[in-house]
């Protein structure tokens, strides 16, 4: 049967500029006729070379995932793409998709996800486009896609019925091969090359109490393959491990607020040695030890300091990178161990050139993202395995012991992020302006015991290709001691969100185990004096502190 290519007239939508990580909107925006199709066609029109090539497609399983995948397949077939690799049941975690793109040298991939944003008919949906090599499309490309989306007049699709995504194997759609894969095998094979599975197996077998919470999202099947099938842990280590289209009605963001039950069990009631959680599409992670939460910046620093116990980085690392607002705990490790440290704008895509060039091997962000050069996305389960590998290499030491040891060597960067969500766009801008206008006068000024040594609006020149990113957040720096950072979120779907990041280094032994809030409250007061956030927005509390 020869299916017909249909050309369907359309008119542009004016809001298809991608944010920090893909095009993310409310589900009902994506349900508008032609909305998703216009975006996909804009990608196809802007990014040549898809003919005779491979495309990887999958998503986090949220509501609308299945509908969107069938649309993508029908359009890919009309485009003349030779082969599409699709995750079984339409599921691919973001890092597993990146791995498949790399493994099959695919020309690109689509991941359907709005990350940790809630799902369901009233929730969010999203689409991320990745290029050859497995990293998200760079800004030059997303700008071109946006320009195309403003001028689009038609798109093409093959007139075919939906195909069954539940059966692993090959099928044809017009002239295109559709290969449905169980990506948990490929992904777990990759993890076995990175970590010492024998050592982790022994740890898990030694009475070590561990739990992993998939938050009803995509990592459940991957976690089962890794922890239960390959590492021999009982099924009971898995929590919420069956992906649901509404993520069980929850907010699959692994932090102390949205994974509160797990945090209560491990941090407050101290019932387990170690626990972790991941987000909707499997790229974020949260690490908990008996009695403590490991902040993402600390987790990155500890992993970077200890890669030699992990087979994937047995020879150490050439360099590491963090996004600008992420704590400088990593820099302290780099300085002492003598590897390169890079500071990039928020967004994983800024790490990719450095990873490709071999300049960095480990990187991470305050937004609960950690990863390495094994793929070109952050990777939640990779971080969990890195911690298990580290714990296995230090028999008898707890997470708390490892942290104390780390802080004793490098000092402790106390850290908090205060989010002010759902602000009016003009209020958020006014707060940014209030601080921006003072930046040039701040150096030399004293605030309590702190003196400003530098203050600027962060701009980045990529050391590999010279591309520039401006307006990446405001920073007020008090030497190596403290920092205040203020930036506008690039991932929200309603209103504007401001993020205020506070960081303070303490190095004396007696200062290593203070309550974070106690250390950072004076800095929060200084920040508020500088940007007048409370007065301008009328909010006396952040909506969320992580
Ligand atoms: C996504 C990206 C991350 C980034 C985060 C920042 O999760 O994948 O790389 O750090 O967004 O989001 P924000 O809302 O702060 O712009
Ligand atoms: Zn995510």
C-alpha cells in the first residue's frame, strides 16, 4: 500500500522560540491544530541532511506523548527519513535518547518532555530537538527554527494510521523503517562501562539500605534494569517505578519539596543509608544520605573530586564545568586537583562543545543536573550510580562521612536557591533592573563583613567556537567567600520566575555543620537591599527554596 504525502496549509504561531531546554508549553497549546506540526516542519526545513539518515524519537511518557509521537512519525515518513528509532511504548529518557543518537550516529532526535513540570490535560508538554552527537540544538539553530516557524505556510505528513509502539522490532511506514527498541538495555550497557558494578553489587548486598524514587516518570524501567536485574537489589528498592501519563498527579521534580516523602524518610527519620530520585525525563537527580541532603553543587564537586574510583574516568579528568549560578564548590576542587574549571550560562547545551573537545569530563548545574562525557545531556541515574560507586569504594563510610571529609578538605559552600514564581513580567524585569543599575558602583562597597570584589551581568564566549551568550544573569561577588546571583528562569510556562542564588563559603572546622539557613540569612537580607525584590513584587517569601 502506497500512502499519500499530504501537504497541509498552515499559518505561523508567534511563540515557538525555545527556552532553556526545548519548546515547553501547556498541553492545550500543543493541542491546537497544526501547533506541533508547524514546529516539527520548521526543524526539518532548517536542519538539512535528514534524508537517508536516522532520527531518534521518544518521550517521558506524559499525557500527549503518544499522540505527538504518531504525528512525528507521519511527518518523518513524509520527509523521506530512512530510519526512525523509537523507544518502546514511546518512552526514552533524555540521557538514553542522547546515547541512542550517539550510538547510531543519528542525524538528530526529538525528546517529548516538559522535564519536571506536571503532566496531564491541564499540565505541560514539550519538545526538545537534539543534533548529531546527542546534544540539544545550539542557539544559532533554535533561532533559525524560530525564524522559520514565523514564516511557515504548510507542512507535510504521510497519510497513515497510528502504529503500535508496544512491540520491539521493525516495521515500515511508507518508505521509512521504524525500529522500536527497548532502550533500557543499551542504557544499562553504557552504565556498565562507566561504573564498577561488581563493587556496587557487593555494597548493595551488604545490608546497605537504599531506595530510588522514579516519581512515576520515565526512569522506572531503567532503574529496574540497573538496580534489580544487573545489580541484584530487591524490587523493593524501587519507588513509583511505573511510568504514568500524569506522573501520579505529582510534580516529578527531585528536590526536598516535591520528593518530600523520601526526604522525610531519609533526612528526618534517617531510615535509609542512601536514597535518590529523578525527574520526569530522567535527566535530574537528588542525592540523600542518612540524615542529610546533598546539595547539587556539592554533589558535583564530590563526584569531580573522586572520579578515579569510577572506571569511566579512572585516569582522572581534564576539566569540569558548572553553570554560572551553581556553587563554586567545584572550583575549589579544580584548584586543588589542578584540572580546568569552566563557568557557563545556565542550560546543558553550553557544556557540549567543551565535552566534545575533551576539555571537560564532568559537569553539572544547581538545578539538580549532573553528568559526564558519556552522553550530551545531564543524567540522573548516572549521578546515582556515581554515588553508589563512590560509597562502594569507601567501605564503612556514610554519605555524611564523605561530605564531612570533602568539606574539611575544600571548605563548605553553603547554598540556597530562592524561587519567586508566577510574577508579573514587568515586576520581574524591574527587580532585575534595580540590581543591574547598581552593578558598576558595587565593587569596593562593604556589606556587613563582606566586600564586593566584582559585580556584572554574566556573558559567555564559548572557548571552542567563539559563540557568545549575553544577559545570562546578574552576579555580585564577594571574593571567594560569597556570591549573590539573580536571574530570570528560562523554563517557566506561566508568568515570570526569578531565581535568587545565595552562596557562602565557610572553612573553619567548627563551621562545617551549621544550618544552611542560619549561614545564608544575612546574605538574603543583603540581596533584598540590593534588588528590592520584596518591595517591587509584594512577596515576602520565596515560592520555593531548594
Ligand atoms: C532545564 C535545563 C537545565 C537548566 C534548567 C534551568 O532543566 O535542562 O540545563 O539548568 O532548565 O532552568 P531555569 O528555569 O532556571 O532557566
Ligand atoms: Zn528533566
